[in-house]
C-alpha cells in the first residue's frame, strides 16, 4: 500500500534512526530505497534485510580473500609438486608411506 500523510502510514526517519541507528537507516535507504520510492518496507523486515545484506557482503568479501590466499598457497606448493605421472608411480607412493609413518600424523593432536 502506498504511503500517504493523510492515511497516516508514513515512515518517520527520526524514529527509525532511534530504533536502528543512523548508519543502519542510511545503509538501508541507499540499498533499498530509491529516489522517488515511497514503499520502504516494514520495520520488522528492516533489520532482517540489513543483517542479510551485511552477511552477504561480508561472506563475499571473506570468500574472495580466502580464494586469493588458497590460490597463492597452491602456486607456492606447485613449484615443487610431483607431476601426475610421478604420483601414479608405486615407488613414489612407497616414499609417501615411509614419510607418513615416520611423522606418525595420525597420532598428532591439534
């Protein structure tokens, strides 16, 4: 339903800023509210939309950082990594087993 002063369903920005903080209202209006839009949503959905958007942006940011770190680690490790043909060679696997047995990786606690 469209907002109207005569109907009395207008959103009070001062009230919203007291309830949710100035930054939350600013973020919500920048993200959801348009320049000429009157339908800013319900107060209950306001906080949930704000949290969902922040979660999404933060998750995306962390995923990008993690993928860059993983790619850098893979590039560093791949410099001396064995080729697929070496991995298929049983003698290489024997060496891996010997290394693993000397390290006793299964008994380490983290």
